[in-house]
DNA sequence: CTGAAAGCGCTTACAG
DNA sequence: CTGAAAGCGCTTACAG
C-alpha cells in the first residue's frame, strides 16, 4: 500500500535528459512520419531507452484534450448476458485493441429511453464513435444522431441505410427452410423473435419466402412473435404445439428460443428429432452440447464484431463506407436428423465459458 | 452529416454571460458544499439555465487531467460470453453509473499473460481502480499490484486477503450436499471446475466436507476437474459415468458444466432425475427452462457486481474495507426430484436474453 | 536537429 | 460574491 504509482510524464524524461518536452514528445508519440525527423538518432535512442526504463505511458486524457480525439468508442448492446452479443463484443474488443481504441460497453435492454440515455453518456464521455448492437428497425434515434454528425456503425442488426455489419439473416432463414424441405417437412412454424429487430424479421422472411417458393406457403398463425430468450421461446412453442394441426418442424430465430421450444416439446411428450424437428439460429456453443444437439444456422458473431470496428475506423477516418453482410451456414444435428444423425461439420468461431 | 456536434465549453457559457470561467465552473461542477457559495443565487441561476439550454457536459478529459481522478474503473473477466460474468457485469455497470463511474471491461480468458497485459492497458488508460473477476488462487499478479499501490477489489473469486465480494461458495457446496443427502444419494460425484478458481474449489470443498460429516466420504476418483463450460462438463461426466460403480448423483460446480453432464447422461441412456440426479450452480436463467429443469444453487450474481463497485468506491475513498460473502440458496427442480417434481421457488436476480 | 510558446478545458487556492 | 492566475500533460506549428 505504498507508492501510489505516480505515472511518468514527458517532462520527467525531458528534465532527466536535459531536453525539451516537445522533443521527447515527437520521438515517443509523434506520427510515424514525423518520428524519423524528430531528433538525431542518438538522442532518439536515449529518449526511448529512458522511456522504457521508466515505463512511460502517455496520459490519454492529456492527449485527448489536446488532439480532440479520444480513441474511445462506445458500444451499446441489448444485454451482454446474451451470449450472442457477448461474443460479438469479444470480436469488437479484439479489433478495437488492434486499432488502438478502447471501448465502453453498456446494456440498453432494447429500451428506447435507455438507448438514448446511454448514448448521451457515451457522447458526454467524448467517444469518437459508436457501435450499436441494438438498432431498432424504425431507426428514430439513429437518424437523429446521424443528422447531428455523430459517427457510428451498426452490428448484428441493420436499420435504415446506416452503415452496418450483419449476418445475411434472410439467407440464413432460407437455409433453414431448405434443410427442412429436404427432410420432407410441409407443416412448419416459425418462432419469429421481436419485430423491432432486423435479425428476427429477416430470418423469418427468408424462411417464409423459401417455403412459399416451394409451393408451401405458411399460414399466418404458424408465425409467432417471441422474445429472444429461452422463456420467450417456450411460450411461443406452447402456442404452436397447442394448435389443432401441430407443426412437424419449428424454426426458432435464436438458439435460446429454440432451447425453450425444446422444453415445451418435452412437456408435450414429443421427442426432438423424432416427433418434432427443431432448428435454431447462431449456433452458439451450447447448441452442439445439448442433450439432443440442436441444428442451427451459424452466424459469424465474432467476425461481425471485428468488422464492425474496422468499419467504424474507416468512418472515423472520414472514408465513405459500405455495409457488409456475412454469410451464414447451416449445421445439421440430431434435432432435425433423429437420434441416429450425428452430422456435425464446420468450424469457425470458437466459444466456451469460464466462471 | 453536418455539424460535428462541437461540445459546449465553460468558456462559451462564461463569455455569453460576461462572467469568468472559474465562476461558471464553481456553479456547474463545484463540490456540493462549494456550490452554494459559488455565486449569488441570481447569477447561479442564469448559469444553470444557459448550461441546460446549450446542453453543457463537462469534458471528462480536462477534468481528469486537472483533478488526477478519471472516474474510470477497469473490469477484468475471464470472458463476457460466460453468462455468470456477464450478469455480474450488469450489476457492476448499474452501480458504477450510480457512483458516476464509467467502466472499461475486458476479457482475459483466465490467461495470466493476458491478465497482466490487460491490467497494464487499464492502468495506461488511467483508471482509478480495478475489479478483477478472474482472480487466480495464487494471487501472484494481485500481490504485485497491491504492493505498487494499485487500488482494486475482487468479485466472484477471492484470493489471498485482497478485498472481495463473493458468494459463500463453501456454503453453497454444503447446500448441494444436503439436498442430495436428503434424497438418499450415497454414491455421489463432483465435477469440480478449474483449480485456480476459488469458486470451484470452495463449492467442491463444502460438498465434500458435508458428505464426510454425514459419514459418507467421497473417494478421490469421484471428484473430477473440468473446464467451466458445457464441453468441459460433458468430458468430466463421461469419465464419471464410465466408472464401474456409477454415481447416482452428480454435483457440477457450474450450470453450464451441468448441461454438458446432462448430455453425457443421455448418451449413456440415463434419464435425468430418474437414473441420475444432477445439481448445478449459479441458477442461470437457463436452468429453469431446460427440457429437464435443473436443480441449482443460486448465487446472487448481479448483487455481487453491485457490491463490488460499492466496495471499490470505498477503497478509492481511502476507507478500510472488509470482504463480503453473500448467501446462496438452493432451488430444487426436476433434475433431482424426478419428472414429477416441480418444486421451483425463490425469485431474485432476473436475467434473460435478447439478440 | 531542437527549443519555446500556445493552448486543449477544466479546477482550485488566492485575492479583493 | 467574483475574477485572475497557474497548471494538469500533452501536441503542434513555428523559429532558429
């Protein structure tokens, strides 16, 4: 509990070497180009050596104040306890640190008031830009911010024409449909997620469209809204399984909703993969490890996070950018193949817990 | 894409009102006590009105530079994609914002090199203090930091005598044992987690001690190390279920490990709650929603996060503090009660997903 | 190649 | 009750 670790300043180095602080600054923190002409080779070396010895780290508050650039970005997500967003954030953190950016991340619970409030906090903290993982389809807040010149990108969900990095959810929905069509399912249903999120909307649309194209249009009552979590999936599945003509297969737009649906199926005495086929979305690490492994459409979550940072970095550099849409793949498992089917494949995005 | 939203400064307000910037500062940002004697009532009011109108927000970099206090705290966790840590972080964020603190959070994957590296980054960012959710039992890094005068607290896991907020994991392990003893299980096993984390160690110790006290000591081969995730739990369970004398009940020190164990049980043709009892830990929202609901020891995750911030705030205020240990409760469900048993109870900590 | 000066936006004794 | 000054630790033209 002794030395409160008083940080080393440029001045300390300059004084010790009998140089001016500006010279030291140029050598240590100057732009790559400047740095060469910052001082004689010998002087530069003495500066660098001493800096290393003393453990010099520039004071970011001073730098930010002077340069009007904080190298801070704000990340807003519905909730970090959603594995999907947590994984996306891991990608964001990785890439941010490569770009020399630090991140603030905050939960908004998908509530407009909180989104607005937390955005203000971030701006008050003088972030250079924002990444929204909680964009609402109406884009009200986002349009306002853009009009004010706030720089941001979206991840996971798109809205309006704001730059975004998403999974091609529509295509993902089609993949799920394709797979179930292949397995001969004609009476199918969708647990569709929340209507303010492009993810659920697009996945549902892709699925419904593909079935329509196959000549098997889905009646409206077999597309049910739901929250994205397990409890939401369970409720939606109850509704579907209580219907007179029970579906033989369900597509849930989220793995957690799918797990909830699996619970409901069990309550109805249905065996997954035998009496009821089930497809989830995102291929979270849990999907493969469930008692009855879950067929799921894999989305590149971590990669989305990384690319969102890259995109934002380009926005901050004043470049004009284009949205990106990453390709999903379907991973077939027992929940659609029956107890015999193994059929795992692919690998890509890692995951796992530790606590 | 127009006005880059140039923030309002004290100077802008002062000039517009014909006052000195120091007067404005005292009124707007002065300590609660000072603020009263900062200016005449009338002047103060004019200042406040204009500040509101212009949307003044103090530049935190300037404030930090001047006061040598950043109001920033760093949070290190093994991984945010671990629901337990993500939930703890939600509590941290809530409390931090109440204390006027902003948080940086980063994943260390429980790797010592990363822990060290990320700690340095945080310190370079000039955080006022740190919360470690990834403390290793050996406390090597933590001892060093404490010696340097770095201020921090631990959450979820304790180490050495550093201030911490944890669940009473030992007691939690005893609860699990008690419950299985009540149900008549004598041949039991533990999926014990990783040996560097106090959580797994204490939960295991409590369980083992309680069984020993009941006159039923556990042989060593029925306590198996594991990672904290689903795949780890599955592997550990395979080992246990392949043993000649198969256990009738398993205590997994983590819900995710328990879910993995449930998968292994199924592969062995065992029905959960009938042929094999299973108890998890943390009572994550998933536990209640699984096809076969999981008995689990509930730990107050969000509350731990909140209290860790309160504790750190006291440390930063120079107060002497004591570690806190919060009480766990057991929630019994079908995985130990058989398919008949419902027996849910309690409510406390919320949760849920959204993506 | 190096130094001196100004200034980013704040806070805080110190005067008056 | 209010103002003037100094300074937190940097960066960046501008001289020389």
